């Protein structure tokens, strides 16, 4: 019979996405075998994450301040806005070093089967950002899967009537792939070859 603190740690680790019971157990044993400072450092890092990291008030990326480093950077082109599903997608696009505009993180995609509609995403906030007339193009960079395409179509229908150019990343990204796992060269080509919707 294993000690209760070990069982509790395994149970918590198993709740992480992509971590099953066996992997959680391996991670827990790794932490247990490591020097005590490792566990304390890990605990402090998790605590700092929860206490200090929040959503940017403008684009909803992760930040320690009111505005994230992307929104606070005066060198970025305010006329172009790239809309992504999640923060991991934003980071994947940023690694290409091809995009110098602003971002907007939806924090999901439309998925009626899962009960996720426009009100569960940061779509109202996106529309509010578009009201000031500074943004000339919205690049919809949702994943090329069923939900991502539905979200792109929905955004196109509500943004185009505002007189703003709406474009989509070029094809070439495999259907069903996640942006965060796509290599930089493919993402760079897709961004450069985006098309108007």
C-alpha cells in the first residue's frame, strides 16, 4: 500500500491533459527520488504561476502585467490582428518571426456539441477591439479542423461587414493538425500565403 501523500500527488498529476495514471505515477516517483529542493522549486513555480500570471486585458494572452509583451510593444503593427484559438498557437506563430502585428486569443473554438458558443469565447472582446477603426486586416489562424473552420467562418461573417479585410492562413497545414505542433517552416509559409475570405 502506497502512502497517502504519494497517492494524492499521483491523482493530481493524472488530472493534467495527456497524463495517464502510469505517467503520473512515474512523475511522482521522479519527484520523490529527486533532492527535496527540486520538489520545493516545483511547488514554488506552480504557486507563482497561479498567483502572478493572468490574461492580458487587450489580447487575452498570458501576462504578469495588465498588458502582455506583445500588446506593450510599440514596434508591432497595430493595423493587422491575428486571431488564434489559444496561447500555444500564438507562441507557435511568434516562433516563425514572420508576423509583427497584434494578436487576439479566443481561448477555444465554436463547438456546439460541447456547448461552446460565441459567448464562451473572447469574441465580444474581439469585436470591441475592432470598433476603433485602426485594424485593417484580421487574420483568422484557427486550426484547420472542423471546429476551427466553423469558427473561422463565423468570424468572417461578423467581421467582414465592418469593412475589415479578413484572411485565413494558407492551406498546406494538414487537416486535423494543431498549430502548436506544426513546424516553423510550414507555419511561416502558411502565414505568408494567407488568403482573403
